[in-house]
C-alpha cells in the first residue's frame, strides 16, 4: 500500500507539478491541492471591503482570507475523496 501525501503550495513557476511528479516517482500517492497565487476579486464589494479593512482597520490579511475562502470547498472535497476516514 502506497503512502498518501496531501500536497498544497502556491503555484509560482509550476514548481508544484514538478514536486508532485518527484513524490510520485518516490512511490507516494499525491493529492495536489495547490492554489493559484493570482487573485481576482469576485465582486466590487469584496474589493471595497478589502480597501476598508486594509486602510482603516489595519488588517492586511483580509485579501488572503478571501482567497482561501474561494478554494476551501475544493480543498475539502479533494481531501474527503482521498482519505479513508
């Protein structure tokens, strides 16, 4: 039985694909949950909220929260499909 690795990184320069390929070569089953680092706002409201949080509240991490919220359902689906528990 092969060991499974859940592998998730941002995707600059397609290094994640090469790393996954090398892990598979070493005998692992790889579940790739990598994300694209380029973020596009889904609405003008999200952009305005980010501006408000960043400028007035000093919260520089709100954009990251939006980015991860976009991919959260996909992460959970891939993990549930590939884990026995």
